[in-house]
C-alpha cells in the first residue's frame, strides 16, 4: 500500500512540473501568466526567454519522474524527487518562499515514502 501512495505522490509531483513547464514556457508573457506570477507586461516580456528556460528544466524533472514511474526504478524516483527538493529550496530562497511548500514539500513527502520502503 505504501508503494502505491509513493507512486501516486511521485506522479502528482511530475504532473505539477508539467504544469509549471506549460506556464513558464507558453503562458509567461500572457495575461494568465502575468496574473499567476503577479507581473507587469513589461516584466513578463523582458523575462520570457529566461522563464522558458526554467520551464524546460521543470519539464526535465517531470520526464525523470515519469521515467522512474514507467520503469518502476526506485533509484530514478529518489534521484529526481531529490532534484525537485533542491530546486524548491533554491527557488524559495531566491524567488518566492511559498515554493518551499508548493514544490519542495510534495517532493519531500514522496522521497520520504520511497526511503521508508522495505522492498527495494
């Protein structure tokens, strides 16, 4: 049962990062992105290329988690959840403190569940 919950949370983290990819790559310089990220048109326009780059990296995190889910490889899930946690901590320090709760915390819960697994 714990393994199913760990897989579910890992999948939710992957879906979240696909959503972030879409927001940062395609909606950053759009009224939706400006509202979500509380930016002016000038700020979103000036930073759109950087945001697209960030979005791509979030996509790589999601791809790694999905790879782990498809193959069932615990090591991949642990590695990519750890990457999400590190990125979330960095984002909380440098950009917005709430990233710690919205991105790092779900990944930490998932990672904890994988580390508590007795059957590797």
